[in-house]
């Protein structure tokens, strides 16, 4: 099973992925935890180009191409082999972030992202996508309190991240059988329980 966890920056993905990893490991599964952009040596090098530096460093088109260059390497050298071995792959972001950050907030349109997605992935994607939803003022405060060098996307501002949040709502609505919006408010345990409800109900 291939599960992607998505959401605006600071939505609490990292904590929830760790808890979900433990949940599956306790059941005896081998879990491969990874992230995008990144996950392999080459894709991590591309990640540094994407998440560091000035907000205007890349156009949305270049950003999208870099995301998919990293994704191609990640899918072919890590994700597909792990799935072939029967492992659970838990990925911190996957192509949903491209549809929303570059397609919606970046203005390219979901259709153009879909074209590139078809070319690079040929229909491959997560069995389940969990989108943690949180108001942008709350998530941005969290994201900036732990900011290091990787601040390029946060620095695009509240308006951009608000488009990201609304973009994720639209993204989920397009394939509700596989994509789920998870209310990110409340305690860590509350959110974890909401995620487990969805995972238990998933038919994959
Ligand atoms: P992270 O901080 O959650 O690891 O994500 C890094 C940033 O990259 C985050 O601000 C969202 C952005 N991103 C995109 O814009 N498009 C993508 O396809 C992916 C995977 C991430």
C-alpha cells in the first residue's frame, strides 16, 4: 500500500506520519517512510534547489519540472521497488502538492500538471491520500516557529498558502474515493484517530 500525507506547511504532517508509521509497524508491517521533494540522494539534491533561497527564484513552470524530475527518480528507485517487496510506503507529500502548489496557487492549472503527471508517472500514484487541513494562520505560525533554511514556500505569504489550502479542498473533491480531508485541529491524538478511521475504512 502506498499512502501519501499532504497539507499546507505546518499542518502537522510530520508528527502524524510518525504515529502512522508506528501503527503499521506494531501490526508487523515493514514501513518505508519517505518524503517529497526528496527521498533519494539525487532527489534530495533537487529538493535543496526547490526549498531554499528567494521565493521568486523559479517560475512555477521550472518548479513543476524540478518537482517531477525528483519524483521520477524517487518513484523508480525507491517507491516502486519497496512496493514490489510488499512494504507499506508512507510518503510525506507526493503529486497532490504539485497539483495544488504549482497548479492552483502557482497558476499553471491542474490540467497542465495532469499532462506532465501522465508523461512521468503514467497513471502511477498513491492508493490513499490523506490531506491534513488547518487554517493557514495556525499552520503558518507552526511552520515559522520551526523554520530553518527551508523557508522558500512559506515566504510566498499567507495569500499563497490560502490558495494552497483551498486548492487541496478542490483536489480532494475530484477523487473523494481515494483522497480524504482530515481535520487538523485538536490534539495530536485527535488527528491520529481521524487518520486511523480513514485508513481502517480504506479498501486498498
Ligand atoms: P515540506 O516542507 O513539507 O517537506 O515540503 C517542501 C515544500 O515543497 C512545501 O512548501 C511544499 C512544496 N512542494 C511543492 O510546491 N510541490 C510539490 O510537488 C511538492 C512535493 C512539494
